[in-house]
């Protein structure tokens, strides 16, 4: 069993120039529209209720937030480290056009140029799976990620759907993972997938 046993806030950055220095490809990027449940999922995955709210004070909502995360493999007690990256929500900013333009450029630069990214996790509200903005984000990631990077789509708030609706969603998105932060559903699977992707290069050596 793989678990996350520690997580702590590292820093915030306005753009790629302010990102923490690291030579490892160990960053896991979480990205979503507003109100999709990104903060709730980050807190649930790390068993840290206030983790994603560390930098949620006014004026920091457009920053990229970094967290150091420690995994443990319970089978051999081996620990490993990674960085979770919480990107600002997209598609909802009530700010001036100039600020929004700069913000979107900074996010685009980070996503397309940050070589330390190993995994993109695109969160989608399971009740609204076909929004154009999410399709655009999926296409952007496919176009700009390289062969060393992975993309995972995660549908949040799955407890809001009945079984028939859940089955239909799985048929439409067979590769996606379904989670409910409030009901603790799918969290172990997400942690295991993240861990396996981060460890793959080591296992291949």
C-alpha cells in the first residue's frame, strides 16, 4: 500500500522564473476550473485539511503554489519525495483583461516549459464532463507535453452521480479516474498512480 505521510507548503511563484530549483522531474501538477474541488482533493490526498489553503489569502489566488510531499511504500517502508503543484483555477477570473492575459501567459509558459513536470492531473467536475474549456485544456496538454510527461484526467465529486450516471461517465472516459474527496473514494488509486508514474524511471534503470 502506498500512502502520503507528510506534506508541507514550500513557496508560491507568479511564473516559471520563480519556481523552486530542482534537477529532478518530480512535479505533479493539479489544474482545474474553479469550484471543481481541487483544494479538497489536495487536502484529502495528503491527509492535511489545511494544506491547499496555506496560500489562499487575498492577492495570492493567481500564484502557483508548491508543496513537498512524502510517499511511503508500506510493503518495504521505503520513502520517496515529490512536489505537488497547485495551479490557479482557469476560466473564471474576475480581473482586468491585462491581468488575466499576463496570468494566462504565465500558466502557459509554466505548463509548456517546466521540464521538472512529470505528471499533469486535470480535474473535471463529473457533473459537467463536456465543457469546451476542459476540452481545450486537454488538447493543450496533449500538444505541449513531451514523451517523459504523463496526463491523468480525474473526475471529482463522483458521489453526486447515481450509479447509472457513473457507468455512463466511465464508458465515455474509460481512462479517467473517479474520486470523491468527501467520501474518500478513489483516493488510494490516485496516490498509487502518482507514485508509480514518479517511480517508473527508477524502475527502468
